[in-house]
């Protein structure tokens, strides 16, 4: 049996047909439809119809940005897709398709992907910190995602870590990839167009750039330390596109070693195994947990 999985982002929607073991049979992307909920749902149904012609489908899983209530399917918020705020995508799809349908927050899906066949397979208590345009996260305790009473659990980006000097700043402004780019431009000129990956490469030949990156990774290390003290998990995973750089983790670990309290709360830290396909595989894992899907 096969599953259709969608990883919904503000710019593109990734979609794939995936086997239960996580093997992706085919995948593609299309531009995210922003005009209305109905048009957005129609764009998903168009892909579903195409896949139905070639594959036997057992379920449909969605990874969504923003605050998601997976129990009823409401997107309380939806990142940059403002037409979906407060809308129930799950219900709209179930009215049309005969399959089991699940929906989950994208950071939660990233952690579930690691649980499926990544770096968290053997762990019951895991925390994920995602580094991207903003800072996100997910929490798993005893193999169960922690959603929180308002489905806002894992919003690590709202941490305030410089209260005495700049109390309005959150971790979004200090530890995201956006923050790294902004800091670089503050030091070397705002006119230059650059991304986090290029900054990490330039750091290897330029000590001044390395200092900018170090200040940024110090902020990431503060966040990780705070997270470790709060739950004492078996493992903390770092995700997001920039986590693929092999120098990121050593720099974060070096910063943590400078923290005199880290030895008391130290836990293993690793980089997520899944990158671009994390949302798709996490959406699959949600489907595999559904009793009605298992029973079919």
C-alpha cells in the first residue's frame, strides 16, 4: 500500500507517494496557492487525483506550518498562508476522499520523521530544535508528541535569552538563519545578498566572519542548554537546512563546553538525518499511527 504525503510551505507544496517503510516512489512540488482555502484544497485534490491513476492509496498525510490542532484538523495559524488561518483542511479533504487523512505541525513532523527511520528511532524522550527562517521545535515524551493545551508546545523561538540588555528580542531574532544573515550584513554591509550556507562557507577563510558565526552559534547553544534543563531528554536533535553544514554542530558543542553548568545537564546532541524530506516522512508516520489506517 502507498500513502500520499504533502509538506506544505509558504512558497511551495512538496508532495510524494511513499511506501510504509519510508521509501519515496515519486515526488514533486507546486507553488502554494494563497488565494483561498477552497482553491488551496483544490490544488491538493488535483495531485491526489493524479496519483490515484497510478497507485493504490491507503491514506493522505499533511505537514503544515503554524499552530495546528491535529485532533480536529484546524490550522489555528498557517505560517505565511494567511488564507488558511482558522480553517479546517482535514475536514475539507475528508469530505472528498475515501482515505484516512492526518494533519500535523511541520516541526512535529520533522521529529516524527526521525522517529520513523532517522536519529530518534531508539529514543523515547527527544527534543528537536529547528533552525530556519525562524526557530521551531518539537517535544516527544515516552514516544508521544507533546502538543500543549493550545497546540503551541515547542515554540522555542519565543525564548527571551538577553532579558537584561534587550528584553524584546526573542530567539527568532538571535539564533535563526535569518538572524545570522542579518548579523553578517550588519558587520559587512547590508547591500550584499547572501544566505546562511554561503556565510558558513566564507567563515572557513575569514576570521571576521567566523566571529559573527560564533556569536550566532553561542545563542543556539544557550537555547539548547535551556531546553536540556527543562526536560532532560535522552537526545536533542538539530534540524533545518543550515544544520547540514559539518561545522555547525562542533561549534555549538564547543560553546556548550564553555558553560560551567553544561556538565550537569549534558545530553547527546545530533543533527537530524532527514533534511528536505522530513515533512513528507513525518506526515507518513502520522498516518501509520492512525488506527483506521492500520486496520485497513
